[in-house]
C-alpha cells in the first residue's frame, strides 16, 4: 500500500505553529516512506473561513519548505460529493433526520445536567414514524441529519503514537449531526467529522496524522469509514505544543503564527528544525541541527513522544542562531537586505561589498535576522542620537580635546584602513594626553552613540566608507563641548 498523508488546515486563522508542526510530521513521514503529501483546505465553515488565511497558510508552508505533492483541494468545491454521501447513509438507514428545536435540545441537556449525566443526544428522533415526521414538518421545523452511533460498540485503534486507544460508543455523545438543518428534501451543510472522512476516503489517505486535540473525533470517524464501506486508515495523534504553564499554546500566548515568527526574523530552516524537535527525538548520535531532508531519513513515529512538548524560546533562538552563524555571508546579506529595507534603512544595491562587511560584523551576535536592525542602526542613520551613558562618556574631562585631535587627524586621512586607523587613535591620545582605553570608549560613544556594540574599528571603517564618521564625530564633539 502506498503511503498517502494529508494536512487539512481550516483557514479560520493564520498558519498556527501547531498546524505547521503537524505538517512537518506529515511531510517527514511521507518523505521517509516515499509517499505522497496531500494538502486540503477545510473551508466548509463559510462564516469563519477567509481567503487571506488560505493564502497565509499556503505561503507559510511554502516558506518552511513543506511542499505538497497534491492539492490544494478545497472542501468548499466538493459539496456535492458530501451531500451525495450523506444521502447514501440516509438511503441505507444509517442516518436519519432529526427535528429537535434548539430549545428542546437545551432542555434535554439541562435535565441531564440536573441528573449528573454527561450531555449527549438521547437519540429521541431515531425511529420516528412518517406521521411524526410529517407533523414536525407541518410545524415548520427544519431537520438536521444524524448518524447512528451504537452505544454498545467498542471502537479501538492502534495509534502510531499512543498505542492502543479504545472508546465506547456510549461516550460519543449520542447519534451525531453530520449535516446542518435544511428543508426536509435537502441535505444541509455537511459537518467536519463527516466531510473529513469522505475526503480521506476519496483521496486514499493511508495515514491520518494530526494533533492530539482530534483524538476524540477519531472513534466517530472510524464508525463513518465503516458506514461508508471503506477501510480504516492508520491514525497517529501527535502531542500538543504547550506554553510554559503546561497548557495548550494558544493565541493568548502571543506569537503563535508562522508569519509572526517569520516577521520576527527567524529563518525557515531554523524554525522547521525547532518544530521537528517539538515532539520528535532524533536517534542517538544525530546532531540536533538538521535539514528537513536529513530528518526525513531518520523519521518514524517510534521516536515521537506521547507527552506534550513545551515551547522553549531559548532553544528556538539557539537553533536559529546556529543557522545564522553558519550561513555564508553573501546569503545572510541577501536575507538581511529586506529586513533593513523594511526598517526604512537606505540600502543601495551597489553597496554589496559594504553590506557583506557589515553582515560579517554582526553575524556572530545574531539569533534572529530582526536583531540586525537595532544592532546596525548607527551605520544607517545620519542622526544617531547619544544615549545617556554615551553622553556622560563624551562629557568626561579631556574627551572633547581627544575628539578634536581625532577629527584633525582624520581630516588628513581621507581613506581609513585597519592600519592607519591606529595612527588616528594615537593622535587623539596625544592631543589630550589620555590612555588608549579612554579614547576607545569615547570613540565608541561618539561613533555609535552607545557604549556597547559590534567591533569598534570595523564599525568605524564601515562608517568611513560611507563618509559618515566625520559628521558623527563633529556631532559628538558638540555634545562633549556642551557640558554644563
Ligand atoms: N480541519 C481540521 C483542523 O484544522 C483538520 C483535522 C484533521 O486533520 O482531521 O484542525
């Protein structure tokens, strides 16, 4: 049997990290098995589905490198098939029309609550006579369609992650609604548990790999496979991603969508590597830094954990930094250019050599691409502004004199190099008769506006190449001289 898996996101929000991690496991399993990865957009909920979310999901998966082999298929375009299948179940007597009003259902649940019973549909319309149906219709009621669930059934499957899972029919909430209310001669909008099974059968899905939050749907779906006369696929329910408090990671935890991680400056490679580790342990001896292809060679469900996986920012940052630190400088530069541009920095395409030097300067300190924006601001803006600490440094005794000495020497040294820069520094020391440490600290304050940052001499050389150092030093001198 050929392996066919699918990702079935609902476009009711941006691509969530949990869905993306499910996509990772599906992708890895498909690649490992030489199988097919199908993408299906579950957009039957017309009120909550939006095309911009579909686009966000497609873009996110593409960015992460989780390419699909078939699809995207859209459930909204397959309504007729679902309605036909509902009709088949009706015709076989496996489903029926139920005419309960919302008020009646509420009253039923209230009564169950009062008796300390779990809420469930009590199957009261399972065996209506034609006369009873006609009477309900005469009242103007619109029926839903319910699928019969045998209370005495025991449903079990061998989960790829969790081993044997079994469920009792009586715990499934009674006969389940598979299509929304409609006129009695029509089939209303079919619902999730039903359409997912129709599609998984139609798309010949061999392994349903999805988040643990769907585990309660699986027994109902197994019954539907049987009713539809199809063989039941394998199921694997992957552990949820948890927040620091151990609860399911949700929108309330802040950043949870893939495009947000992208905007924060994570690399696709780093993020996908981290997501793989959220729930999967690589075999002994395998490096924690790996590509999707490398992980696919090793991937199997025996190394997927049952327990939820805690989201760990430090680990993500560390993994991402490994990608940034080891990326060839020209490639990293290409990734930083749009980040700098988005920050409003003027980046000239003719400036590749300068940009690459700059990239090399900051690369070792980067965990995220975005961090390059504040880190390099002093190299892009004309008016850097001096922090309080930098201002205090500039206003120490003798600093103005040292800066004046540096400015004079620099004016006579139009093109600064790693060698002649030392002479300019010496000139500053001599002019004010101060130690090198004082001059270097003051130079950092003057050139970068702050007391810490990337290598000072390299920074200066870069400023010099853009003729930004003299104006900056003159601004700093003004600050130094403005001391009260
Ligand atoms: N549309 C469902 C979701 O987004 C997919 C469930 C499934 O994989 O069966 O959660």
